[in-house]
C-alpha cells in the first residue's frame, strides 16, 4: 500500500460523513480543503434471529492508523457484527458504515475494504492462484498483483497450484489474507485471522498488520484469544453476549483492574507473613510460596525492611485476562450452547 489512498476514497465518496468520532482527513483535489471521513463506524447495531439477540445495540468506531481488536468469547457476536459490516447479513436495526457508506454502496468495495470472514468459504475445487486471479479480475487489477500477494503471504508457486480443498487451515488463512489485501484497501476487516497460523505465521501477521496501520490503514480484527489481541491492538473492544462491555487502549482498560496482587517465594515465609500481617496485607499460601494482596514493589519493600531474602517476586494480577473473564462472565459457557439455526447467514 502506498502513502495511503485517501484521495481515491474522496473520488468515490461525494458526500463523506462529517461527525465527531474518529476521522481521516481527506484532501479534495479541486478545492484543496480537507474533509473528515470516519473509517469504520457502527451505530446502534442490533441483529436478532427470532427471539435471540446476537448483536445488541453495538456502537463503535475504528480509527485510521490503528489496529482495533474485537475481543469476545465464543458466540459473543463478533462474526455477526463483521458480516453486517461486509454487507453479508442485514441488520435488524442500526447501521455499519465504512468511510461514511454502507459496504453495499461502495463502488468496487474490494479496492477499499479487505474482508476475511471465513477462509474456507471459497470454492474448494479452485487453486489458490485461480481464486486470487478471479478476485483481481473482479476488482480490475493487473494479474501481477496475484504474484505480489502470494509472495506477501508466503504461499509458494507450488502451493498456489494446489486446490483449496487440499489446503491446510493455515494455508487457507494465508490465502484469505492475500485476498483481503489484493485491492490495496484502506480498511481491513479480519475475523480470527490468526486461526490456524503457526507461531511464525502469527508473528508475520502481527508485523504485517502493524505496518499496514502505520501507513494509515484501518484494521479491525476479531479474536476470542486475549493474548493474540493484546499484542497487536492499539484499541480493544470487548464484546460479550452481543453487547460491548468495555473499550479503550490496553492501559485504559487496565486502569480499572486491581493490580495489587503479588506471588512471592522467600527463604523465611514465617517472617514475611509476620511483616505482611503487620502492614495489614491479606495473604494466603500459593504453591511453594505466598499470594499477598499488595503490588510487587510494596512486597519487595516489605521484605527489605523485614530483612527477608526473596527467591521469586512477580505480579499475581492476570490484568486484562481477569477483566476479560469478569466482563464476559455471562457468556462464558460450561455446557455446549445450542444455537438456533436458520436466518440470513
Ligand atoms: N444465522 C443464524 N441463525 C441463528 N443464530 C445465529 C445465526 N448466526 C449466528 N447466530 C448466533 O449468534 C450468536 C453470535 O454468533 P457469532 O458467530 O457472531 O459469534 P462469535 O463472537 O463470532 O463467536 P466465535 O468466537 O465462536 O466465532 C451465536 O449464539 C450464534 O449461534
Ligand atoms: Mg466468530
């Protein structure tokens, strides 16, 4: 992607939305004035399947130049929200716009929005190269773009000749990412893109998406795995039971989490317990050591003052993981969920 193709977006967008959320400045070539365009904006989105509400009054924005992580447990409503964004599922209420337009109203959408929803959704009898070639033709792109993308996602010429039904999960995922990037879009919407990738592949994808965002692109990626999102996302949106339960940067989310918990091992637990007691910190046995309700710095100071040698000291707070589990606890399941089938999928 080059310096960021905002001007192209302008040409296609006679009436960009101007609002107060998060915007991309877009220069109009004729008037040389800058207009502001929201890249992804979801407003009061609801999706019901019969009596079941899969997406419940969701509002959010994704900003250009940032990776936004869409995090939630199984069945939280991530894919449904993304399908609505990509015009594949009609919403019951509310709207999802990209650059101020609904996906279905964007001319040649693949040139603006790269979508990866289900890497296996392509025809299994086509080769990887055929799938990309068809995509390139549909978007009016030169055939050379196919080779470029195969190289970007590290699919070898041999692998590109193989039929999709013989692709491994990770290879399908790489092809899906190649397909999403084909039209050099300004926005990427990726549903569980790391699914099936090996550790090197996950690292590669992280670097790819970071540099894409650094060049001004907007990335929304979903995952049910906190660590995956935590490592890459500038903004995190937590969804549970179809509802947004928290959003912000990792630091903002962590600000609401109690960090005062330490795991500690020492050469003299009796003395350390006495010191913790005297300081008014609660404690309990944890494995070979102690769990003390105080931040690691405070426990370190306590041990220093009590002249106790520590052999291990670390934070016992699971931070974001605790927050994630707590905020989405209603949707954590112990028994398999039976979904109502049918509806517009
Ligand atoms: N066509 C449909 N008909 C009925 N219910 C549906 C349909 N599509 C999705 N649902 C339900 O909506 C809820 C949200 O599903 P969705 O696929 O959006 O979850 P998700 O957050 O992507 O989960 P996962 O992490 O497992 O991919 C689920 O309970 C699912 O069963
Ligand atoms: Mg999903």
